[in-house]
C-alpha cells in the first residue's frame, strides 16, 4: 500500500494537544469494530509508534517540547504507557473475577523515583515498555471469548465498565495521543530525509485496520 506523507506547511500548524476530543465520527469508527478488529487496532498502535520513532536516532529530538505548555513526543509516549498500566489491571480483574470492585484496585501513581527513571530513559526504551504492556493487553483480549466481553466491573467512584468499554477506551486514548504525536513529528522537522513509509500520517495508517475480522 502506498502511503501519503503527512507534510504540513508551517502556515497550517496543527496543535500538539492529546486532550482534544475525538469527533463523533471518529468515536463511531471505533465502536463499529468487531472484537477481533479492535484487538488488531490496539496491536497496530505499537507498529505505528515503531514506524515513526525507530528511524529517529537522536533521542533529544523527541524530548523537546515544540511550544511552551505542549508535551514532547517523549511525554506523549509516557502518558500512553501510564494509561496502559492503569487500564490493564481493570481488564484482568473483569476477566478473572465475578463482578470485581474496581475501586479496590491499587491506584497507579507515578512517584518521584519513577519520574527520575523516565527522565533518564530514551524514548525507544519507553516504547519497549509500552510494547510489553500492550502485548499483555492484546493477549488477554484474544484469550477472552466474545460472550465474555460484556462482563463488567463496578465502581462507586467512577463508572461501571465492561471489558469492551475498556478496550474501546484504549483505542480512543491511542487515537488522541497518536494524532498529537503525528503533529509533533511533523512540526519538529525530524521526519526530513526519512523514507516515505516512515512518514505516513495517522489517517493513512488507520486505513490498514479492518472493521471486521473473521478468525
């Protein structure tokens, strides 16, 4: 498949904002995926990140914020890893327990020691951490039959959620952060000189994900 490059002229700068809400159509696109296709989409996130980040050999280029108050590529990667750390225990509890109390799970917080470790880690090492976590998530989902994706966990502090709800949440979180990272990579100029396939934008890569997948 030929990819269109995501070159953005400086006069049409995109914000690096992972908090930007997805459009209703973007959300519907995730909700329309069957369970197998949703797993593929979650797995492809790691492929997209590897495609974008592996060719960039100077880690300092990924650690700089482009504008005051905006996250760097490394910041976005850390946030994606931390969200996986937060969500996976909830998924595991729903799969392994009957009506689990999600409020009873220990909170996932980043302490000062963790922040220091992250500051010293190269982005490619953070990507490896995220890859291992996402592989565990996808393995758990693959091993869960379709009729168990509606199992839920209860929360008095938040919302009752099903396994499918959490999988869709991760896909939505991925999209917001990948779109922000795509913009950051475009604006930083680090894609100059890379092969066309390594500069493919998120919307082009999204075309690789099927809506339905029979296995």
